[in-house]
C-alpha cells in the first residue's frame, strides 16, 4: 500500500475547522462534507483490467463524481465504462499525467475532465502533461495532504491537482444537483483564471487548458445562477421596483439599464426603481460583486404587445384585441389598416376602452396610442393576419424534378387558419382537382393527373372558412420531366444522378440518391410503366 489514495482523499474531504491537520476543499464546515467511495484499482500500480469494473461499480452505487488519478493503457472496456458513466450523469475527472508530454489515458478521453498541474507561480508545472485535450489545471506542487499512519506530507503531481477539481464539483453539485457533466465542464472552464502569461486562443492554451481552477468563482457561478433572481414586471407603465434575492454572503449589487429605461434614485442595493419613457424592449442588469469576482444577472424589459384572441364565426377574422397596461383609465386611439375594421365599423376609434374587436379577411396593421394611463404615451403596433392567408406551407413527398408518370403527392404542412376551415380547394395549373377537408393530395388517387404539364407546374390551395369567405393557403411550384430519350449518368461518390435529354443536352437535371444503386423506370406517353432496370 503506497498511500496515494490517502493523499487524494485528504485533498477532497479532510474535515474543515476541526483544529486538526488540513482542510479538504469539500470537507464540510463543522458538517459531514462529501462522502467518498474508495475503490482499489491496484496495489503498487494501477491495473487497467480493473479500472472499467471500478467505474461501473461506482456508477451503480450512485456516485456523482469519479476521481481517477491514474494512467493506464487505453482499452475499449474503459472507454465504454466512461461513456456509460457520462450517460448516467456522472462526471469523470482525470489527472493528465506527469511526463511533460501528451495527455495520458484516460484523461485524454473526450468524456473526462482532464486536469494538469500549476506551480507556485501559477504556471504549468515542469512535469505536467499538456496538449489540445487538456481542460484546465490546478495547483500540483508542494501539496500538503494526509498520508498513512496519521501523518502528513507534501507531494507533487497532477494526481493531486485533479482532486481539487473533483472536490469543487462536489460543492457545485451540493448547490445544484441537476447539473450535467457538460454543464459542469462549461462552468469550470468559463471561470478558470487566465494565468501564467500564456497566449489563450479561443479562451484556452495548450499549457494549462482554459486556465487555473478558481473554485470560489465556479461555486458562486452555480449558486447565483440557481438562487439569485431579479423579480419585477416585464412591462413598465408607472415607475416600478425590482428586487434581487438570495445573494451570496457579503455580496454587493449595482444596477444599470438602457434607453428608454432609467433608474430613479440609488443604483446600488438589493432593490432599484426603474422608469420608462417609451414602449420599447430593454434590459435591466444587476452586477453582483463578491470576493470571487463580479457576476451579471439580467432581466429583459419588454414592450407591451397586444393580446389577440381569434373568435370563430362571422364576421370573418373576428378577434378581441386587448392593450392592458395594468394601470388606470386613459384615452385609447385605435387605428387599423388593410381590410380590417373596428367593432364592425370604420378603421379608427378614440375610446376609454383598452379592448376592441377587429374583423377582416386578409389582415393589416393594428395600432393604438394610449395617453393618460402611464406617465408617457404608450404606442403599440402589430401586423395581424387573421388566418395567415397565403402564408401556409405546401409540402411534397416527391423528389424534384419529378418524372412523367409519377403522381404529384402534396400536403398542407402548416396553415394558421386550419381550425376555421370548412373546405379545401386544390388547383393544379389552374384546374380544380380536389375539394374537401383532406390536407393531402395525390394526383393518381384523387384525380387530376391529366392537369400535369411538362416543365413547370403550380399546385395552389385555397380554404373556405366557416364564415363563408375563401382565402389563399399557399402554393407549390415544381418541375416535371416529360417523355423523350434521356441519358442517365451517376457520380457514386457524391451520390448524384445526372439526367440529360438527348434531343436537348442543355436540359439537364440532377437528383440525389441514397447509395450506389438506383432504379430507372421507363414510361410510355400515357404514363404507364413499360420497363424497369437497376
């Protein structure tokens, strides 16, 4: 027994504030701290054939962090075990190795957090492995920890850097146990300190990855993201109060915002008063300053939209429109455009009501100017299309260009007015080919193959609404290749067929295929299949 695991355990979990020896990073403050499940993977050196079983055993026991300060030869069994741990939400932390070379296995596995070592100058320790797959580093020189026989000693190595990261993760999970392995990695790398004087490209360098572990900052990041929130309304009419709750101990707050919003009175403290001069979007920012650094928390301030509720029946496009500023009475000057009308009458209205009814078939702008309800004039404008007329999406099951003899198969992929439809009309090149409530069309099954033309075709859909009016849904424009002798050539590497009309070489089409084999079908002028060849 060499005491290697005892040194690592002390860094992670030595009791804190008990007056004895050292304080582990996750040893607890007069409390239990983290729990450790020690698993032996070798006596004098690690045994690769045992490591995969150890990982699987740890996962089965419900651990959240697996700390591996060992290097072994890569095996598929270990790779699969690490993948299994990651899939089950377990974070695997590995020491990078101590040969001043490439990252050892398993630390170089993409699913682990690889940890290098820094010296007392916050630079890469001379022995620490490095490279593009290093995530971050932690102190690894003269690390004082527990050893056998109730003793303590100072040691060097990435083996003693990695447990600092593992212990920090344990504290992060004690605050937010739902963090995933990728979220933990992102927080650790985002909060790491850019030390050592290295060139960090894209936030990282090969010497110490994304930087040196900053446990305090990582833990505060998790705490603030989970617990510290700004409460207050999204829309501001009269000046309103916003409050920041659940601050970390000892934190201070300063506030800022952008036009058209401004702060009334003090911009520091846990509460702030904000006012607006216009109905626009903005952002309220609280900067939380702690001993570990500054953190920013944001609250979007949003322009007041209309609440528009469609109503079935006549008149067409009937909807209730509400402009609720959440304040007292005011004067509402309403206007609409297009074919919209207000309350069954004209296109403008001055009233004390914040609610009107509009009706129309194709839609237009709805605008209101509100005075007297808020300290400033509130303006709201939105474009309203009652049924999404002409904005529907017509999809197809065909590959285009389609061949003569193939049916056109199409469907209504989306249409906002679908709940109000009494009947659909399908037109192929201007000819009515289908009428009914079906949202799909097949020219062979539903009729209308006779309307298909050589070259470009248009499939157009209209909808009869429950109010008795008809609106456009959308259209599909597609190409159809007709009879003639064609030369078919294949680029199997790019999986593309090139189809060229013999009589007109300029008429060339390409079609993607799924593999090296394809089937050519020969049709006669009536569209009947007369032969196939693979």
